[in-house]
């Protein structure tokens, strides 16, 4: 590919930038301002455009299609692993003794296992995240999995909007693409509609036309519009109502019927509980939030995700899955090989021979690894010398709460990132997320779908990759 992004005069680029910002603001590609930038009487009325890439970022078509081709199998794999009680016990028994957050999740799981679930159906809205990796001995880029997200997979709607933005700029701004972008290189992205359809299907399966969907959200959510687009798409396309509640709202206002186990709040029966919160300890500041989570899990509402799916999304399960013959417990050999090709090296940090060897390798060559705790949301990983500093603080027992991962070395590209109206051109790397929508009712698979994609792009000097955490911008792939 010739010099990328397309070379534009300062005047032309500034004109396209203003057009892009206006499009984003008028079409709902927006986030709320941080609380410290809002006036106290604004009623959350102050917004800015979501951070976005001015041009789509090149991504190999073959690797994009590989990620797409694996997602439906990942959907069933996540479900099958969630039903493996031995796997959950193996990964959580030790981890729960070291990590209070994971312990509380695991105790809810054990409670439901003992009591028996009130609802046989479950909904998964998953996202598999990949980075391109280039081996030192090869110029070929291939996808390697960063993580599996089984709860609160965000930015699906704003990703759809970003694809629409890039397609609009390509069509409307003659200077925008030069001769380097073609429409057939910008894949369609129906993530917003796919997520809404999955929730609507679960609502229909619940079989109460008077019930609504509850979205469990964080207080003062800046990314509310990514969530609101799901709410409005559900109403416009399916005539299904979605209501927003915090875990605190559930704790103080919700009830479970003693016989039917129906969950109600403010007179509304809840057909589906869709978690966009609850993935980190900060979402449970007091015991009442934990009580709310247990109440939801005990209820008849279809959970998205249920506690089983959330545990399967842990980093420890991801690491265990890379062990020899693990995948073959759930999938055929050909599928296992195709999935395994996308794995980066993942290692335990326990007192096993493999764990001790990984510990020594990390101390000797910390720039080759990432140290990962059992956390979601960005900003929690350790790199380089920080790995040495953290590991030296830990006992062997404490190291069990972490995994070690080979550092994925992505090929740098150039692009322009736009945040708060300011454009920055620099070397970037991009992380591709593929959404999966999976609805199950007992032994019956109701639906298994690919849900669309998300591309997040960050400066190559930035280690972490979360948009909400302030590290990355929303992008779309330019398939090459």
C-alpha cells in the first residue's frame, strides 16, 4: 500500500475533520463529558464526540475472515466450558482463595449450583479480541487472541456508527480516500442490530409480552450512548422496552416472587437481565450490590451473562485452555487446531514446574511478556520492568492470581486519531474484536450468530487498549 493514510493538505484535512466531528455529533457517535468537566446543573447534557480514527486502519482480509470464521465455534465452546463443573472448580478453587472479587463470584456460582437455577435459558453476547502478531523470523501478520469477553462487551453500537462514518466520508468527501480506499474494503458492520436482535430473541423466549429487559449499568456512565442505541433499536425494530438499573437499584427496589422466581422492579417483570456492569470489584462497593447480583442469578430472568459464563471469561480459564489436549475435550481436532493457531503463549505462575519456569522467564526477559490479573476494563496489566517489580512483591501463592502471556508484537501503521476535537497522527496498532450472539435453552441451541466487529486503535507507545479507559479510539478495518 502507498503512503497511508492518504496525504492531505492541512486545509483539506481540517475541513474533513470538522465534517467528521459534525457527523459524529449529529449521528450519536458520542460520549458524555467526564464529571469534572460538567457543570453541576447540566443533567448530563454535555457530550463530546467519541474518540475515533479519521481513516479506517488497514487490516489483512485473510486474518479478519479467519477471526469471523471461528466465532460461532467459540460461542458453543464458551457454553460447553460453562457446563464443565470440573473445569470451573479446577480454575476457581485456588483463584478464589487469592482474589476476593473472584471468590465472591464463585460463591454465587456454588450457591446457584446447590439451589438449582430457576432459568434454563441463557444468553451470551461475547467478544473475542485479537491483535496482529509478526514473528521475528517472518514478515507475515497473523491474529493472536488477546482475551475472551463474556460480560459487558461494549462499543458495539459506536463501532457500527464508526463504520457508517468512514463510509460517509468515503462517499461524500472526494479528497478523503485518494486512490487508497475502496468501498468493498470497508466490511458491513451490523453489531448494533445483532445485539438488539439477540436480546429480543431472549425476550421472546421468556414468553411474557408485558415483561421488559433490564440493562444493569454503572452509575454516571459516560458510555451511555453506546448502550442507549441498543435500547432504541430494541424499541424501534422489535417494540421491546429496555429499562436501565444499577445494582444498587436492584438491591433496593427489586423483588423475587417466592414461587415463580419472577424478578420485578417498579412493577416491571424482567425477562432478560443484560449486564453492562458487574465485571469488576468497583461495581460492588458494598454488600448490597453483591446481594443484588445473587438476587438476579436466583431469578427467572434470562441472564446475559449468567454467572457461569462470566467465570469462563476469566484469564485463568483462557490460560488453561492453551494446555495440551484441553480444546479437544470440547471440539473436534480440526477445530481445535484452527483455534489453537490464534493462541499466544499463556503460562501459569503457580508452583508447578511450568509456573516456576514462567516466573523465571518473566524476570529474565520482562519485555517479552504481559502480566495479567483477573480483571476486565483496561489499565490492569503490567509490562516490562513493572512485571519484575510486581512479581518480586508476590509470594508463590499470590502469583496464582495472575497469568503470564507472550507479548504480541503488532506491525505498526500510521493513522490519525481524533479525541476531543484534536487530531493526532502517529504510528498505531489495532485490536480486532468479533462479537458472537448465543442463545441456549437447556439442551437446545436457539441461535448461534456472528454479531459484527469492533476495531480499537491506539498509539504504538500505548500498552493498554481500552477506549473507555482513555487509551484507544474506535476505528473500522480497511481490508487489504
